[in-house]
């Protein structure tokens, strides 16, 4: 997979969570999210328990609360959608602070906010403690289709290349006195986008031919085989298994 690739979500630290093999963390987060989604929305206390579990993981991984909360801003569009549900959903109505709201809409908003926030928080913790290259190795270890892993790998590798190409094109436009100020400049931006697409496509063709000339047959060599001990699997499984216990209590109580 080549050299490691740092990303903005990753937070370098030496912690037991960072040191876990990537495929164990991927499996743990997937299991946790499935359990959270399966929890009845009426079990409000259960979601508080899930939040405490994630807080414990964040503390163990030495991820500051501010760092985590800042990355949670990505779910703002979903929050806005959830806040509209009590106003537009049909069904029984109730009055809150003089405003008529839908009871099913309130439960629906709570369901989206609680489960969505917990899922995003778990994903942010995964990204904060795992490098991109390690995530790809973890996906490969979990037997994700090799073609999908390769596509993700190339996307990560050449994302910065395309971004740098966009920056150079922007500098070239500004050096010629261009500044987008309104609709009449959209044509220039559209032409720039088209030129960027053609350059990216041509670069991809050149890279593919270079790979074929070096013996590429459709699969990438595995340079680092990620393995995990039973103790590491047990450590990673603590999160989803504890969450599963809370979920079962939420269905029975």
C-alpha cells in the first residue's frame, strides 16, 4: 500500500487504542453502530450509556473532548433536518413552550440525533486513532472486495495531487486578474472544472499504463499483513459487547 498517509482527523498518540490492529477497530465500530441502531428510541437511558462508553474510549485513546466535538460538526445538516421533524411530521400533537409539535416527530428527531451523533462520534474516534493506510490494511484483512480497497487506496493517494492541481489553476486565474464575483463568472469556473477533469483522467491513464508496464495484473501486493491476537480481539470487542448488553436491557426494561 506504500507509505503512510496522514489525515486531518488522525491524532498521533501512544495509547492502547492506537496500538490495536486496524481490522479489530473496524469490526468493533461496526458492531457498536449496529447495536446503537437496533436500540429502541424510547430507551433514552441506553443512549446515555453509549455516550459514556465512547467517552471512556476517548479518554483511553487520549482524544480531547474539544477535538472530538469539533469533528462532530460534520453532522450539522442532519441536525437541521431532525429539528424540522417535530414541525412537519403528522400525528398526535403536543405543546412545548407555546409551540404545537408532533409527538411522532419529536421521537423521530430524537432517534436521528441520538443514533446519528453516536455513529459519527464512533467513526471520528476510529479515524482519530487509525492512519488511512492502516484502515486500508484493515479493510483488506476483513476481506472487503480487493477492487474496492484499491479504489479507496488510489483515491487517498491522488486526492492531494488533484487538490494541488486545483490550487495551481486557481493561482493561474488570479495571476491573470480573474476573480469570481457573480453568475457571469460561472462559465470560467465550469471550463476550469472541465479542464481539471481531463487532466485527472489523463493522469489516471498514465498511471495505469505505468502500472501495467511494471507487471500489474489487477491485484496489489500485500506489503504488511495485519494480524491480531486473541487478547487484542477481546480488548476491541469490549465496546460492542458492552453496548449489546445495554441494548438488551433497553428492550427488556
